[in-house]
């Protein structure tokens, strides 16, 4: 596979927290490639290392060992300043809590990270992003005047505005009701299908994961399954089986 089709590659990714006396191995040598223009869900039992994988792959946290490459850039060689710039310029983040500022309008929230970084906002691109996420008529509203799903759309627009090579989402629908979650997942799917965006999403929800092209399943810090489009029922079965084997062990 050519490097140019890879958005992110992690190799033997290992993250050990805690002390030498009491180490906690959150990731124990994970290998994975996230291809450009695909939507990957990362699943697994609580404590299996999902968030740690996301954080290390996104350059928010440094691995104890192993490598992360974003496109052609190897992250381990970067200084903190370079890593901060890379996250700002090349990666988008969407979290369960929308992290919007209540005193600012929708538009001000979307452009805030760029403004703080002193990056000029391309108005044409901003208009396109806003249109893609369906917020054209909400730009002057405050977050409190929006539904949960609309607030998450603002967070997605904020992530998209820098034209990121990949968007990392940690439980993006965790705070939403079923119908609103479906709306947000449909948007992420559309960004991948229509605009070639790359999305990596941590989720506990088999229905949310069924929107992805591929589901990676972690257990005890290891990648145990890599399933192409398994469907919600199969995902739920796999997770239940994993849960049972963990209870037995
Ligand atoms: N900062 C930290 N210090 C110490 N241990 C940590 C830290 N962050 C995570 N861990 C541990 O690493 C392991 C993996 O945690 P992680 O949050 O990646 O799991 P997860 O699969 O995302 O869990 P959940 O589904 O509950 O959010 C867990 O045992 C957790 O307790």
C-alpha cells in the first residue's frame, strides 16, 4: 500500500501509565493503518485502550514506544511546538462534550481555534463547511439556542475548518439521543463518502459503529479484531463474547 493512501499509521504502539512499581499497560503493541477517505470505528470493553489509542494516534499523548505517522510525518521526531502545530493544522477533534463557548455565536465558535492560532480564516471555505454541516441559518445563534445534535455539528464544523487530514472523534454521540445521534453519524458518513474525509471514531455503541467502513476491536490494550462493515448485530455479538471471555478469565 502506498504511503499516500495512508492518513495515519501506528506501529507497535505501546503506552504504559503509572510507575515502574505499578505499571498500567493501556496499549500493548497495536499496529493499524487508517486509509484516507475511510471511516473507522474503534470499540472494545471499558479500559481496553480506545481513548489511549486515539490520543496517541492524534499526537495528544506520546506513546511509551512504537511509532505514529500522519501522512509522511513521523510524530516521534517532532518537538512539542511542532506537535502542537501539527495538531492545529492537520488534525480535527470532536469529543463527547461539545466544548463550545456559550458567550460566542456559532460562527465565532467555529473560527475560534484558527483565531487563537493567528491563522486567517478562508471565508469561502468557512461558508462551504457551514453548508456541509447544515448550519447556514444558525451562524448568529448561541450554543444554548441549539439542540444537542446541532451543537455537535458546530464542533464538527470547528474541526473541519482547518481542512484536517483526519478527524478523531471520541464518543461523538455519547451525549445525544438516538435520533440526534443518527443525524450526526449520517453527517460523518457524508463527509467521508462525498468529501473524502478520514474519520476515526471511538464508540461504545454498536449502532454508531455500524456507520463505519471498518470496526477495530481492542481488548486489554491489544487489537483483537478488524472487521469490515460488520453491522450492529454482529458488533453487539462480538462485544458480548469479549465481555464473557473477560469475565471467565
Ligand atoms: N492518565 C492515566 N494514568 C493512569 N492510567 C491510565 C491513564 N489513562 C488511562 N489509564 C488506564 O489505561 C487503561 C486504558 O484506558 P483508556 O481510557 O484508553 O480505555 P478506554 O477503552 O477508552 O476506556 P473507556 O471505554 O472506559 O473510556 C485503563 O486501565 C485506564 O485505567
